[in-house]
C-alpha cells in the first residue's frame, strides 16, 4: 500500500483513476479540498476526517490530505516497445530528484523513466509529491541491470547519450533526432564508468558561470527539452 500526500498529487491521482482505498483529510473549507472531497465521495472512497495531530509525525508536505492506494506498479521494457524518447537514471538516490525528473519527463513528452533496482530512489510518497501527479501519466521502468538495458534498447534502434560535464560535445550541437535515450548519473559522482562505456556518446551542457555543475533534475530537464526541441 502506498500513501500519497498533498492536494495536487491527490487530485491528479483521483483524476488518473487510481484505486483509492481510504482518504484522510483535515477539512479546511478551501475550494481545492472541497473539490477533492467531492471527487472522493463520487468515487465511493471512505474518508476519515482528522485533526492536525494525525499528520504530526509525517515529514512530507501533506497539506492535510492523504490517500492510500495500491503499491506502485512499475512497467517493464516490453511495455515501452514503441517508445522513442526515454531517460535512464544511474544511481539517482534522492527521491526529490527522481520526482522532479519524472515531472520533467512527462512535461517534455518522454515515454518512460528507467531506473535500476539497486542504489536508486524508489517510487515513494516523496516521489509522488514532487512529481506533482506526473507519475500517473508516464511509465517508470525498474530494471535489474542498467547496462544490459542500454544494450537492449540499442538493439531497438536507440542512440544513447550520457550527460557528463567533461564531455567534448555540447548538447545543442549534437544531433538528437530520432530514437534517443538520455543517461543521467548520480547527484555526486555522475555516470558510473561501466555505464559511460555503454553509452554511444557523452555530451555536456555548456556552463559559463563559476558554478561548474547542475542538480541532476535540472540537468535532466535541460537535456530533455533539447531532445524535444530537435524532434519537434
């Protein structure tokens, strides 16, 4: 059972048709909470009206709203056989970054976000919240081995580009048309050595300021935008 917190993520989850088992709400007499309650009632969901003490031990930005849903069901590679734009995350361990990347991927029309089983953030309440509901509209694929997955999608016609600050080729100067897979590495150490070797090409986002690196979710968004722009 997963828990989803926050007004917008809850509203998006209701609209996406997720099976909701129960809701816990502080009745705040606001339009958006009233809308949530109305939708939940129409869906026949059991609602418990609670006070602030119910959420005291919850660190998430709950906004006085929480629903219980079935545990998240990851997609498989077979589910994205028709994909043309995907992003693979190499050891992204911060769930806030994972949620933000999922949000950007959905916004820029990517077909899937691919994560490894180990040394990676998993879909949890923080990811639901940070993605602002986008997770309900895009596939998240969880694989046992990222490098074997890269080889598999290459066989399906993808060109695989890894984001690396020390790369020689600039993002905007690279031909990113066609079936494209982006690889983004760990928040601190970047893409692992073996995964770099499996990429067709390493590319960089040119930096002109004194700061020489970007947050993983920001770098992902910039790269995904460029892929979408070139394929428009």
